[in-house]
């Protein structure tokens, strides 16, 4: 029932742009903070960007000024606009939804299946 479905990945040349989408369903989208993570082969998963339910955004230093995370409540969709792409951005990108239940330490956490981004000439 709960689903996070990423799309928009592909192959792009260095300096190019790509926009990833994450379509959410089966839960109350507006109650969750949304994030994008990425993982390259042989490397640990990295938090790329987060947007809270109130619209506050944070970014990894490696993508600041190049990537923008946004959310569309009407479409239950989170986006990651990626500009000035570099070969080191190559990774599988994952969408994440997270909510803490009020007055508890209980977290609800969902993950998408991932979408491949390859930056190559």
C-alpha cells in the first residue's frame, strides 16, 4: 500500500541537468519529512538533501548550489533538481519519507526502490 516510486534517472553529460521525481502514496504525505539519499558502488549511503513538512531544506556540502529539493503537496511528489552534474554524482538515488510519532521516539520510515543516475561523457 505504501509506495515511494522514483523516476527521472538516466545518463547525462558532465555539466548537464536532470530532475528526479518521487511519487508517494499510501500515507499522509504532508506529515513526513522527505529526503534524497544516494549510494555509489563500494561507497556508503549519503544523505543528499532533506525537506521538512514545513519546507525547510538542508543539503550535503557536495551538492550545495547545484541541487534543489522541493515538494508538491497537491501531487504528493518530491523532486530533486540536479544542475551542473559531475561524474562523482553518479549513484543510485533513493527517496525517503520519515515521521516521528508525537511525544514518542517511534519513527515511521519508508524507502523507494532507487533510480540510477550516471554522469559520463
